[in-house]
C-alpha cells in the first residue's frame, strides 16, 4: 500500500501588531555623490528616482518589547553617522535606541553620505541632509506608534535570476564582476501584511543582490533597481512595498556597473515581477489549504479548499538582541600606514596629471579613494581585540526575522534556511554601520578576492555568525 500523502498544505503566517510609514528622503540634486573610485564627478547632476525611508514597527499582540526597523535607500553609513541617526530618530520618535534597527537597501547610486566628505564639492550639503534624515525617520517612528494595529503577515517564496555570482577569475586576477560559471542563490522571500479589516498594509521583498547596476558613469541620485521594483509591486497591490537586502556579499546583477538608468529599471522590473508573482500566489490571511476528499469524474479527482485556522500560535513572539564578538583580522593596516599610502597615491596622481597621463592619474585617484575609505573605517573601529557585530533576531509565528550587521556571503541565508526548512527566514543585512565590512567564508581568505581583502574580522567569522544564530533559533 502506498504511503498516505500529506493532506494539509499550510502557508507560513505571523500575527502581531504592526505599522508602516514611509517618506521621500531624496537629497539635494547637487549634493556630493561620488561613490565609486573610478567616478570622475563629485556632485550629483540630478535625480533618476526618489529615495525613500520606510519605518516598520513590530509588536507582540499582548504587550512586550517591540522591534522598530528603519529601512533606508542608502548604501552604508559610518559609525558616527549611524549613531547620530539612531539617536535623533529615537529622540524624535520617543523610543529607546535599543529598539531601533537601521537597514540599508545598499544602493550605490544614492551617494556617499559621510561627514568626512563635508569639505568636498557638494559635501557642505551632507551635514544638514543627515540631520533632516534623522528627523524624518523619527517622525515616521512616531507616526507608526500612533497607528499600530493587529495584523497578519502571510509569507511566500519565489525565484529571480537577477543576481549572479561576482567573484570572477579573468585568467590573471580575481575581479568583482559577473561570473556565469557559478550558481547563485535566487530565492525571493515575500510577505504581505494585512489588517483585520482586510486592508493590505504593505508588502516586503527580501532578495540578495548588490544594487550596483549603476556605477562610476552614473551621476544621478538613484535607488538603483529597487525603485522600479517598488513601482511594479505598488501599482498592483495599492500598498507600500519595502525592500530588504539579503546576504549578497558575492552577488550582483548580471548586467551592472553601467551608467544607463534604463538598465537599472529593467533589473528592477525583473525582480518586481518575480516578487509580484509570489505575492499573487499568497492565500488570504488566516487560512490554510486542506484536502477535501475525492470527487468521481472522468478520473477520481482530489478536491482541495481553503479553510480558516486558529491564529493563536501564529502570534508566538520572541525577540533577541546581542553583539557577537568577532576577532579582528591579524595584520590589520595601521592608521599611520594607510595615511602614508594615501599621501603617496595623491602625489602620484598629481605627477601623472602633470605628465599628461590621464589613465595613470585616474588609477591613482581610484586607489586614493580606497585608502580614504579605509582610513575613515579604521578611525571608527571599536577598540579591543574583537568587533561587536550587531544582531537582532525576532521570531513571530512561522517566521524568523534577522537583522545582521555587515555584508555576509549568501551562505548565511542558504545555510540557515537549510537547517530550519519549516521556518520562513527573512535575512536583512547591511544593518547598523558598515564597520564590520564583508564577512566571506573561511576558505576565501588570502585569495585576493576584493571582499576578503577589506574584511576586518578574522577567517571563520561568518561560520561563527551562522552557528551563533542557529543556536538561538534551535
């Protein structure tokens, strides 16, 4: 006799109090913009699509500690800029700093918003912009706290081939670019949030792919592919859509590093339609799909139907916040050494320009930019032998929401999902400040791959992160 098949096909769901609010955070069109070492411009020349800040507040149904997420259309922030933002948003919003988790879409088209750039062309606009950003984020927090309501979150999975592997050996060296020979994680996690009155409050798209469609030739402020993705989904659902960047350390768009905004929009439509397909397949909140019995026809058919379920267990809530101590990488460059290298590259650039060698000058300028960023990061790294990596993990019903600092390789999410297949796991990386940099797998250390060359934590840190999270989940 054949084994009895499963007669229930459940849909993962969560139940909590929820609110979402968003606003436009597009900076002045002539603000300092240079994000790429190879870029020739300093100021932005206009706006491709507006940038957005979105606040989501999650709270247990019957009281308890809440989690506030601020999602920004920016690339990264330094430790000082991030600390200022959190402090201002918390003060304006009337909440504690511990409740706030800032995550970044990681768009490389938004510009580099560092206070250390204030003396550069357009940099004078950065300090007032960052101040207004904190005020706006705090206002959104306040707005959410006043509109919290019971809601159900229904989850689904889809696939999208936008992201490809980007650790590429060109025969001479590792470069950061499309590698067609290696598979990439193509998982799209979607969530639809619905109030008890049936109103769709918002949708969430969790996908791992660097927003690096637009690169050094682009001079426009842009959310990269995320703008067109949101447009597609919001046009269909009539509700705001939030993008959460997954673990994309080695993942980027197949067609990227261009200056053509039409390519970014095309990439966004590819992800938008994939996510919309998964959202469209979601059943009504509070239901499950069950086998209703055989129906005799030309063949004996299996009848299935949606039935209401008890949502009590979907409101199970557990929140954990901690800092994972990760050993610094041995042999870190010193501030003095980095400053000397920066001075040398700047001198070499000047000499190359004087000699009329513009190619050499451009290369030296790009290398000077690398050293400038490294110097900024070294000045802001926490003292001691370890880096305290910020992690927030909250469990609601059938789902785990994870916010983690740094740029982890995708094995973070694929391994957690492999170990806990019965849970939906939303992984939002690029959380907090960028001090942690990249977290590549142990075996990639000392290979010369870009991500490992700038990693500040020791080999084995990513594996330590996975085990620490898994232990708390289990």
